[in-house]
C-alpha cells in the first residue's frame, strides 16, 4: 500500500470519528446554537433592533446576521476540537495517534476538518434560523463561503492548541471564556466600528475577529468596515501562523509526551 493511500485512510478515519462524535450528540452540539441564536435575533434583532436606525441602508437585524452566523461558526469549530483532542489526551488514546506511521500534519488536519464540519453545520443551521426572522442574502457568495470556511479552519487550529496546553477540563474553558468571548463581542458583531471614537477604532483593528466578521458581512451584504483584501490576508496569515505553531507542538510532543 502506498504512503498516499495510508495517509488518506488515516485522515478519513480521524475525520469520520470527529464527525460521528458531534453528530451522535446533535441535541448537545447543534440544537443549543440554534436556540441561542434565535434568542439573539428575537431580543437584539426584533425588540432592540426595532428601536435602532438603519445601518448603511440595512435594518439592524439584517446587519447583525453575518456576525451572529460567524460567531456560531467560530465557537463551535473551536469547541469541537478543544474538547475532542483534550479527551484523547485524558483517555490516553492520543498515544496511538503519535506512534502511528502517519505525519503530524495528518493528525492535525483530521481534527481541524472535524472542527470545520461542526462549525459549518451549525453555521448553516443558524442561517436557516435567521431566515425565520429576516431576509438573508448573499451579495458575494464565493467570498461568503471563503470566509465561512477560513474562519472555521482558524478556530479549529486554535482549539487544538488550547487542548495541547490544557492540563485539566477547566483549562479548556479558560480561553473561550476570557479570550474568545470578549474578542467576539468586540469584533463588530453588533455594531460598526465607524460608530466608535477614532482611538477605539484603532484599538479594534488589533482584534482578528473584526476582520472575519467584516469579511463575512461583505460577502452577505456587500459592505464592510475593512477592505476585503486586507481582511482575507489577515485571516490567512493567522491560519498559517497557528498551523505552523500547532505542528511544532506536535513535533516536540508538548503536553502530550511524558
């Protein structure tokens, strides 16, 4: 059997395991995101949004749809990988992966694809929920899809890195609670940074989530606070940086070998 076939088999095995993992408990992994987003649309979109003026020609609820969709994508992609890979460490079956005759990038890619699958599944569900509350449009569908996938990839890798460093189950919730949530809420999901004072607009540019939200908003609505080329460049740069870092951690066995 050729190496390429061995690698493909290993990759598909990990992906199938990851997809089955979240699909088998869909009531816990997919339904909560749909319910939470429906509440966002109801409270922020209908109740509060009805009192807010249009945002660049769009109603407030139309304006927040891209951000809420992307927020569900990144949180679920991240959560899927961090919980799954840490569980493999905790139960010690990660050792079987490490001694298998496959390169580290296969292991990483398998978990990342699993996170992407859950992120995109939940994202599509959230879009369907959004259609119950407002009109959903795609001005630039290819850009929407590109940002959709790139965001899921980026946060899947970030979840993997969190899992590598985690020493207990509490550690896998620290980053989502104290880093991911603030970045998301301050990333332009519910507002345009053009409404902020100049100083805080400059500060917001240091938030990577801002580029993803605006990139996806550009794809859906055709408007963005950030130049789309810059947004895509920033997202890709972060993916390459985190991918390289994650591979380095695997190669050194950081947090995995005793």
